[in-house]
């Protein structure tokens, strides 16, 4: 009997130990400045973040240790240690700034992390991660700027399109290479190769910046590319944003190109370290040679022409004779600071096969890829020498099946390939991208197959780790349309559209869309890079330009509601990632902007009618593309955006320890809102304006329509920004509901108001109406776009209608079918339908509060990939039963709001709530509120 008892106790003990082991915390993912193992950074105090996993509940970190060393093996000893925090009592697991020894150029930093849990049990050490430093000092650069002048050969073409230069340099290496690192940048865009192999997977590197102020370099580990002995490094240079065509022709007459310089340039430095400690540096200098190649031209907007008969076989290998190549010239370079690229590079994320091929006209073939996107097309073709294939791109077709290209405007968006006639030829263009769903191909001698054209989508906003699905397939398609639109327009900068000649980083659009973008993908690094562009484009007197970068130095355009993106997008980024470094680096710029606002508004504390005659365009853009009879007063919008900027500047100032500034902005906010309400809002809570002040509104966009204060956007914005006291908020909500009823519960808001509409309704207890609007299929609505073939978000509500097609000549030209501003509804999917929000910054204290609306959805499944790990809110309704499955990351906690009916019981995993694990907090309206820690939960209730 004793033996049986011992066996039984042993089994229990083993099971208990096994359960404890399962519940232990392990480190899942480690990032440095948002990247896993980045190389070539120049941040002296990079931010380390980690996520954790455990099968247990209520698991949290109470302490951590980070150990950093210059050699991997030193992490197990105390040699070469750069930083060892020791056991540091702290719950922080994101944005932990390196605070060790001063880091040097090219330094390798290996590190590992471990944590202690709530029971003071230490985790295992993480896998070893690393980062490397770039070139931290100007003196580290030994390379010279070089280039090669080419000339346009087609004098008949009205466009100036010179060929991209090819550059090369041969060199020798000694035996026993330990490490080889390439630091490289270009004025324009580069494609580098070493011994015939392309370096990196990036496109259009090093991206777009104000080259006169800053230029970014990329770092690549090329150790595996090197041969012992003879080697050859090669480069192709594209004009890209530096010397190519950029933006609408109307903004930069007459040439619209060479906005920064005439010829692209290269700065390249290859550093080779040997096992014996010796070092070689191969730099761009006078010894390089250059030539023209098969690329006839390559332009971002206009496309690429390529003559395969002019190819230079093995040109970038040692097996090539370059005696006929010419010397490079020493390029003047740039006065801008050279910095490590901090953002998300453009990379391919998919391949798309055509779903249909049509022939609307003899020998003219249209390939329908079934999806609108940004990227290029791969051509696979057979033919005779000098056969010429012309490839054009468009988003839509005319009714007769022809390619619709009117909305490309000045952008030619055409690629040309001249065959060499040697079997199957496969070609992809360089240094361009197009926005398209349809590809027109002419010049084929035989009927094509689906292999003739393959869509190659690429962009900067990858990977998309979040997801949303529901019981409504149209809503699911709407969300996917948002995702594809973000993919297409987060192309180095947040562009307005990828197809026409614009492709500028408009601040108004991204201000509206930024929370949606942050829910959809990890864009902390992308935003970090773009905020520098925003600072560089800021005007000396304080306003932010309407787009960044700003390639037209003589153009002075700024607009209320647009320029506040310079404060609002950094704020949203801080709220999602708890990234105070972003605030600190951007703070001086934001305070200059606020000082401009404060000075301009000081007479009234807000903006009465016609306050923005100095803006360009006059009054600003206002609620651009609204469907109202009269425009919403630009000055009401200007006042509310200014006030919201004051509010969030107060919060951001406090977050970085500037409490005096925080109090200052808060006091100004209160004064401004009070004066604003007194001037613009009557006793009934209705916005009133003195229309006569605007006169004939000459100079305003569509000013002839007149102005009003009484629009959906006005009330939605006031409610969303939380500017009104409770009694006025209630009245404003009634006006909003009444205006919607007058419009058959369809939206009329333009770009500057649409984000606010659904969350505002939700916040006044009308999520039922928000659902109704969201799920409509009538015109104008998002469902209407899907019903009419949309695979991305349209720029206009009336971009296309069955009755009027593309709605006239003006609409056909000023029109995009891939434009994310109206896609800002998607934040509502996460924040309200799934109910995933953050109480503080960084989703450490999470809120899960699903709004069931009119119960038109029977199930919803949302996952937000937060900086702390995946947050899941998945709910379903079955008759009167509500089911909610929640996943909360380790080291976070959540307030979960469970809808219930009076007298009903809330269960978890089919049982009564375990008060030891789940704390009841309060009743709030139709919700019971519980506080939970990390783990997976299944709640059930009656509704």
C-alpha cells in the first residue's frame, strides 16, 4: 500500500511540475528599433522590445536582465561586455533603451534577454539576437560621390528620359574573410551586385528624402557574396525621386523633373575584415568605370524601356572586359547629413496571376489580375529579335473593354521590352512602379497565356500581422480592400495614390488613416523615417507643408487639418507603441508648429470665419471631396484640429517629463474650446456661421458652393475629438443623427471628416446606426464600391457609378481607385466592433469592449499584433447568447466588457467566474466589466 501511495504522489508531483513548466514564461520575439536583428543602425541608444508566451494565466514580468556583448561567445562570460543590466526590477518589456558603453562604427552587438515572473521564477535566456552599428561619423566615410552622365537618345519624345548608368569596379581580396559589410546610398536609386549576385531584396533604395537636408544609406552583410581573389562590384543608378519625374506637372512647370539634381550619384563603401585583424576598404572613387546598358530609360512615373539586344553579359562579374567603358565623374553629392535608413524598405510581398485575358481590339490583349495594387509586371515572352512589346497599366476598363488611362494624367505608366529573340525571355523593369489591376500588352506575335504577365506587388508596409473577419462577406472584402490600399500607398512615404502623376506624401490623408494603418501593420519604423521627412518639409515660420517630402521649394502650401498630421500621427504612433523617443526627436518641430498656431489664433483663441486667407490654397482644403450642398466651414475644422493638437501636445509633453509645457497646452486648450463654443455653437448645440463673412469665397476650392457649419463632419469631429461638455455632446449627437436620417443614413463626409463618423456615433450610444452605415451597399457607401468591383478603396464616393461611369472629364482625371483616406473606417473594426483599445500608451492596459451595434453581424474575429504580442477579440451571437474569446499577451492586463441582460449570468469556459483569476469590477450600462491578466478566456452571457 505504501508503494502505491508513493507512486501516486510521484505522479501528482510530476504532473504539478509539468504544469508549472508549461506555465513558465518564455521569450518569443525580440526587436531592436522595431526590427529583428537590424544591421547598420546609427541610433546610439536603440530601443529593445520583446514579447513573451506562456500557457498560464495572469503571467507577468517583474524583472528583466539584458546582456549585450561585442562577441557572441562573450555572452556566457564577462568578457567584451557592453551592457549588463543585472536583474532589474521592472515590468517594462518594450522600448527599453540601450544604456551601455558607447558604441562604435561598424560594431556588432550580440544580446540576450531573460525575465522573472510574478513568482520570481527566472525564464530561460532568449535566443541570441544582434544588431550592428553603421557609420556613425562623417569621417568614417572614405568613399566619394561618383556618377556617369547619360543623354536622352530620343529627341522626338517630349519627355526627357536618359538611360540609367551602369557602374563597376574590380578588386581583389585576401584569404580568410571574417566579415564584409557594404554601406551604400545614392542620389536617385541604386541596385547593387557583387560577383553577379544582386545585393538585398529592396526596391527603389535608398528611398525618398529631401536630399539637400538628409540622405539615407543602407547596410548589407555581403560576406557570402565575396570570392577569395578577384571580385567585381556593380551598380545601376536610377533617376527615381532625385532626378526623375515627380508629382503633378501643374506643381512644377515646365520640366517637372530634376527637382533635386541633374544626374544620379553613388556613394559606396565595402569594408572587408579578415581573421588576422586586417581590413580592406573598397570605395566609390575615380577608379570605377561606367557605361550605358540595355535600360533605355527608367522613370518612376513614365515607366521603363529595355532593349535586350544591348545587354552586357557578365558585366558585374570578373569574367568581363571593361576596356571600352568610360571613367566616372566625381559627383557633387549632397550637403545633407548622411544617416542610416531607419524605415521599412520597399519589398515584394506577393505574386499575382491573371484571372482573365481579353482582346478588345485585334492584337491588343488585356490581362485582368483581379486585384488593384502597386508594383510592376513580369513579362514572359517568345519572339523574334527586335520584336517590341509595349505594356500599359490601368485600374479600370471602359465599357467597351479598353484600358482606362485618363486618371494617370501626366504619368505615362508604360513599359517597353525589345526582344533579343533567344527562346523564352523573362523580364522585370527596374526603378519604376505602377498602380493597376489591368495590363494592356501589344506587340505579341502569338496569343498569350496567363504566364505571359505576372503581377509583382511591393511596398513598405509589410508584414501585415493583424487580421479581421466577420459574418458579412462584403465587410470582409471592404477590410481586404483597405489592406491592399495600405500596401499600395505605403511606398517609402504614405502616398495619396500609386497610379497617376501625384504619389506625394499628403499629410491630410495619412492624418485620417494613421490609426487604421497602425492597427493593420507594424509601421513604427516606417513612421520614424517619415517624421523626419515631415520635419524637413516644415516651413520656417512653423506650419507643416501639405505633403512631405516637399520637392517644390518655391511652392508654399499648407492647410488646417492637413498640417496637424505633424502632431497627430506621432501621437498615434506613441499611443500604439509607447514610443517616447518619437516624441523627443519630433518635439522641437511640434512646438514650433504649435507656436505658429498659438500666435495666429491669439486674438480669438480659435479661428472665426475666414481666418485662413493666408493658407495656400486659400482657406486650406477643408473637408475635401465631401458630398454636401455647402462646404463645411474650413475655420470650424481648423479650430477643432488646433484644439485637439493642444490636447495631445499636453499629453505628449507629460509623457516625456515636460510637465510645465503640458500644463501650458492644457490651459490654452480649455481657453480655446470655451471661446470656440461661444462663437460657433448655439443653445441647441447647432454649429452656426456667418456665411456673409466669406463673401463669394473666391480662391477657395469650390467656394461657389458656399459654406455652413451644419454637416456630419462638423458634429462627428467635435464628438470624436471629445471637445464638448456632456450636454453639448448630447445635442451635437442628435444633430449628427438627424443629418444622417436626412441623407438616408448614408455618409456625406469628405476626407477630413470620414474617420470620425462611425466612432462618434458609437461614443454617443448609436453603434447600431454606425453598423447600418458601415454595412450599406447603396451609393455612397463602402459596400457600393465593393458591389461595383472595387478591390481597393476609391478616392471619391463617386469615382464610378453605373449611371455616369467615371463621372465626367474632371472626375476621370482627378480620380484614383487606390486611395486610402476613405478607408479610415477600418480603425472602427478594431476599436469598436472588436473593441480593442489601449487605456494608456502601448497596449499594456488593454480594453476589450465590443460594440454589437444592430446585431447585423453574428460573428467577428479580430487580431491586433501589438508591441506586447497578439491581442485577440473574437465574438459571436447565437440567438440571445453572446460568446467572447479573448487572448491577452503576457505581461499585460485587460478590462473586458461583457454585454449581458439584467439578471443574466456571465460564465467563463462554461463555468462560474473564478474570482481568484478574474476580478469583477463594475456594471456599466449593458456591460459587466471584468479585469483579467494574460491568457486565453472564453466568456458566455445572455443578451
